C-alpha cells in the first residue's frame, strides 16, 4: 500500500539522517573547539600586545640608536680616510 511505501521511505530517510548526524557531529565539535580556541588566542594576543607595545614605533621596529650608529659609521669613514692620507704623507717623507 502507498502508506507502507511512504513509511519505508521515511524510515530510510531517518536512518540516513542519523548516519549523517553521527558522521558530522565529531567534525562539528572539532570546528567549534577550534573556533573557540582561535577566539581565545586572538583575545589573549591582543591583550599581550596592548600591554607590551605602547607606540607604533615599537611595532614597526624603529631603531632608537639609528642616528648614533650613522654618526659612528660616518666617523669611521672619515678616520679611515684620514689614516689613508697620513699613510701617503708618511711614505713621501720616508723617501
């Protein structure tokens, strides 16, 4: 009869739904755990960054000693040139 036929279809559909639910439930739980972990890490990271980094220069990594380093490099260059000049004159005097 049509009623029994429909009942078999409904029963088969329910069996398929149960199987699909059993297959997808662990994946759904894992996805929810990963999403919650991501949110927690993101919030913790934000708090950590806000507590430890106070200016945009700290984030960009601007070197506060850059001017001093450039000055020392310029001095080294000038001193090396001066030593070269002195060596040339010393060679001239020794002849």
